[in-house]
């Protein structure tokens, strides 16, 4: 078992050396999440990426949030879109998720998607569709925390979500 400690430290100093990126990736990966495809039309092309940092925030007003890497080349293009599509990927969509995260090739080749009149792109066979407008953003270190104001919700009952845990895609099983 590896144990990295988070010792209290005076403000203004850097993080303890043992909290290196590899340790933190492993630690964060111990927390299971779903994965959401965030996509919109830019010109004639769908643009999007996969995000596991999706989290529900507020019922009134309806809001969710994602944390976006400051290095993302896709986000600056999406942030300009009038409406974003958020598709909660379903249990069979692990390969599709990798594709939507890859830096090579055309991400949407071979992916079944549709777009709304306002240009939100939604992935077919997902477990949930949301559309949202970009709201306030907050500093999140090497990520930017982005609030998304929900405009519409379409839930596909009975479609099981994809689960991401310890860098692997998994499926939900009922508790025995
Ligand atoms: C399962 C999974 C979850 C991801 N979650 C996030 C995330 O929450 N935020 C983020 O900025 N990138 C996330 N990524 C990385 C992006 O999908 C994508 O690879 C990244 O944006 C780099 O591409 P870009 O330069 O086109 O933006 C995730 C990738 C995978 C495979």
C-alpha cells in the first residue's frame, strides 16, 4: 500500500513533493465517475471531448459543472458555442469515449451523433442528454471550473451508464 501524506503547510509554499502528478492521478482515479461527452457544432464539424469531472451543482437554477484542463485545445472552441450538448455515455461506449479523448484522427468519425438547431451535439445511445449554456468560470489550479446552465434534459430510462475507475471502463452491477 502506498501512503502519501498531505501535511499542513504555510500559505504560498508549493505542494509536498510526494503529491506528484502520478500519485494524484492514481488517487483521483480511485473515485469512480461516469463520463460525459461535451460537444457542439463549430462550422460544419462536430467538436467535443470526454470529461469525467462532470458533477451536479444546483437544482434552482439548474446547473452542473465540469473541470477543464487549461491545456485543452478543444475547450476554447466549445466555450464560444451558443449551446453545448452533454451526453452521459452508456456502458458499451468505452471505445467511443477513448476516441472522443484522442488527439489523433477525427474524433467523430464512426460516432453516431445528432445536432440541435442551436448546434448542441448529442451522442446516440447515451444514457442521458443535457443541453447547457456556459456560465461562470472559476480558478481550479491547472484546470478551469466551468458552470453550465442547463436548458434541457432527456433521460433514457434503463440505459446503464459507463463507469470510469482506476483508468478502466467498468459497468454497474446490482448490489448482491
Ligand atoms: C475518461 C476520460 C475522462 C476525461 N476527463 C476530462 C476532464 O474532466 N476534463 C478535461 O479537461 N479533460 C478530460 N479528459 C481529457 C479530454 O477528453 C481530452 O483528451 C483533452 O481535452 C485533450 O484534448 P484537447 O486538446 O482536444 O482538448 C478525459 C479523458 C478521458 C479518457
